[in-house]
C-alpha cells in the first residue's frame, strides 16, 4: 500500500493544479474584498512621532512600511521599464506621428551624430511613461490603501483609471489643440526661415505634451489630498479667485506662444479643472461623512438598547404582582 501513494500523488497533481487555476480568480476576489473592507489603524501624526521615539515596536512598524514602499517603488520601476521597452518597439511610428504638424520627419535636419538616437530614446521614454502610468498609480495606491477607510479605498481605486485617462487627454489636448495653433505662429515670426532640428522639435513637443498631461491630473491630486484630510473644499472655494490668477500665470509659462488666444486655450481648461476638483472634493467629504455616520449609528443604537434594558428590568421589578 505505501508503494502506491507516490503514484497516486503523481496522478492527482494535475487535478490539483487545475483546481488551483480554476479557484484562483475566486480566491483573488475574496482577498481583494477583504482588503477593501479592512479598517485602518486610527493614529494621529503627533502620537506616531511620540511613539516612534519611545517604543521599539513602532520603529519596527515604520521599518516594515519603508520596506513595503521599497517593494512598490521597485515594481513601479519594472512597469516603467516594460513601458519603455514597448515604446522602443513603436518609436518610429510615434516619431512619424509627432512630426505630422511640421510635415513629417523629412522636414527635420540633424546636425549631430548622436541626435537621432537621443530623439529616439526621448520619445520611447515618453511613450513608456504614458503606457506605465496606470500600473504605477496602482502601485502607489496599494501602498497608501491600508491607511484609508473602506469607502475611501473604493473611491480612490475608481479614480486611478480616471487619472490615466486625464493624463492621456492632456497630452491629446497639447497635440491636437496647442500645436496646430502655436507652431504656425512660432515658425513664421518676422518672416525668418527656420530649419528644424529633431532634438529641439521633439524636446518641445514631448515637453509640452507631458506637462499638459500632468496639469490635467489636478483633479485627481485634489481628491487624494482631500482623502488625506490635507485639503478642504471650503478653502478651495474661498481661494478660487487667487487660483484663477495663478492658472493664468502658469498658462502664460506653458503656452508656446505669446498671443492671448493660445494662452486662453490653456487657461480655460485648467480653470475648469479647478472647479471640477472642488466638486470632487465636496463629493469625497460627503461620502466620508456618510461612511462615518453609518459606522457610528449601529454602535450608538446598541448602547441605547443596552441602557433601556436595565430600565425595563427595574420597571418590571417595581410592578405589583397579581394576587
């Protein structure tokens, strides 16, 4: 009988592997739901600093958090490397696409030996950042999620795809709106003929697209700061006029030209994004307050019920017994 057990184990091994593969999505979903429902450890920053200097357990906990952060940063770098690798494969079509506003790559003239390879790698890096933006944000969310309440985890997780979409929308806005309106003015100032170099042209285009993508991330940034209780929507509304003036200055810096039309093309969307951020901040505060009320209501009702029970017992004791 003992001789047959290894053979039976070999026969059952494929079935165990198949069962593991079939149940893997269910186990993953169960773990994800449990992670989303997990409550954070409520500790203020002042208490954390005091305990950090007095208790070795808190210092060990901090070292564990730093180790977790290191792992997430390492995975983020891996995602970026994978995105850049894909960008290297498709760099030539991307170069042709980015050079369309000036008539194609044939209109560019390189004067340095290393200029083409530098442009090639710069475009591959931008493509890699765009491709890896979603998983990199998810890695940072995984690090910050244990400190969030269940409702905050759910809404911040939903915000990650929107952050990636806003980054792509910002780059598309720079390519399809700013470049067609700004390049003709820049290339025809004072009637001076311009010989475009690949390095300067693609540095200008990729820089403009990247920073416009970052600018479109402002609503997501406000949502994160509101979740962390570092920003209140009331303060954002109170400083709305100052923000409009600041965005006008930033639009003047980002805009490739000096005319007010192109400046307005950058300024108006950023102001709209600011007021969208205020609305999202109010929504986060509303959902957070509702989650807190939902958690405190059962506890308070239980305490009231516990207080009513002794009173009912006392009344029953005082009541006269029937003869």
